[in-house]
C-alpha cells in the first residue's frame, strides 16, 4: 500500500502525517523540488510513527513512485497579492505539465489526487495531460468540494445539535465562490431539513441558510487571514480519499472530475457526488436538484468553463 505525495509543503506534509497516524498506508514517498524540505518533513513524520501505525516514510524522486496505488499532487504556488486567478492557473498548469508525465511514467496504474489550486481547473488540466498518456479521466480526481461538504455538514450538525456524521448533505460545483449548497437533498435520519427542524423545534429560514452558505464559502479565506494557510481540513480530506482508494471502500464523495456535460455545459471539471473506489471514479450519482439549485449549478459550470477557456488561450 504505497502512496506518493508530490509537494511537501503544509498540505502535503499534513496529509502524510494524517495517513501515517491513521495507518492507511505502509509506505509513503515524499517528493519536492526542495529536497531538504521533503527529507525533513519525512524524518519528522517518521519519528511520530511509533505513536501511530507502522509505516515507511521517506524523501524520494519520481522513480520511487513505482508501485504506488495513489499519488497526491499537492505541489503548486499560492496566490500572491495582486496576482490574478488566471496568472496562478498558468503558473501551476506549467508545473503539472512536468509533474503528471513524471508520475505516470513510473506509476502508470496509480490514481492521481489533485489538490493544486485552482483545483477544478488544475484537475481538468491534469486529466488532459493524463489522457495523452492513455489514462482515463476516472483516475484523475480533484479534492473538489470534499472539504466544503464536510464544512456544510459540520455547520448543519452544530445548528441541529446532532453529530455531523449523521448529516447527509452535499456542496457541488466549483470549489470556490460559485459552489452550490444542495439544500433540497439534505437529510438527517431520512428526514428533510424541514422535517428534522420541526421535530427539534428549530427554525431554518432563508437568512440562516444564506449565512451558513456564506460561512462554508468563506471558511478558507477566514482561516488563511488568521494563520496564512489551510491544511488540517484538506489534509484529512485527502487522507480519507487515499483510504477509500487503497481499500476500495466505494464511498460517495463530492470529488472533482472531468464531465462531458453538466446542465448543458460541455467538457467541464467540477464536483458532484461520485462513487470512489480502488480504480478511481466508478459512477456518477444522479442528483435530483430543485430548479433553483440546477440553475446555480449551471452558472457554476459556466464559471469553470470560462476559466478553462482562459487558461487554454493563455498557454
């Protein structure tokens, strides 16, 4: 159960630590252009292994990925002050054009997990590159709205006073400002939000829904403004995705992947509920959204299609 992580920054190293502590894999290879950083992070995590689960962790290079079941791509620049989203996409896409072929040359059977930002556009680019090497888009998966969905469920659980693991709700579309809270499909114990609120004597009006949606969308910005980066949440989300792939759990997750059509928008990469297993995406779940949510999802798809078009023109 070998796992590769390309990018030993805060997200990559936190993911490696989480995997080691939870015992999801037996070998972790960390790769970074800053070899000293990758080696130091690997050594630090290795020293924590006696307090977690047995695993071999070390700094390596692309040939060391041979035999990996999953490879996480966490490399990439963060958006700098004054830098546009397009400029960031151009810079990080250039990195992917080197990274993806190098991974697949040595680990052709691996499922690729992309978390480089902007994640939907980068997953689209990674899928395009992988396709030139004969790799199906089903094996190129972005972290998408997996964390946003977890945040949404957490806030709903707090509002209702219920363990969030028993809240079933999705955030779909872009991992960003146009993402959509699928309120019409949210359930607790098989009950709709209206039904569970009546049962518990809670009132969930449009104002509260809007605030909750804004809190989900703005969570990353709030955390970054307070401490400079987010990594615990996304690191845990990526570790969970690795666990699902390594053990073929066939879990339903709102991962980002290439889709030929979303509400009439062609060839776009965004998040919808999918069954994820050992070979990557196994199936896309039909999502019976209400009319307002479908319209919002279409707008989200349009936003991403424009961003993809901008990137293609820029390169």
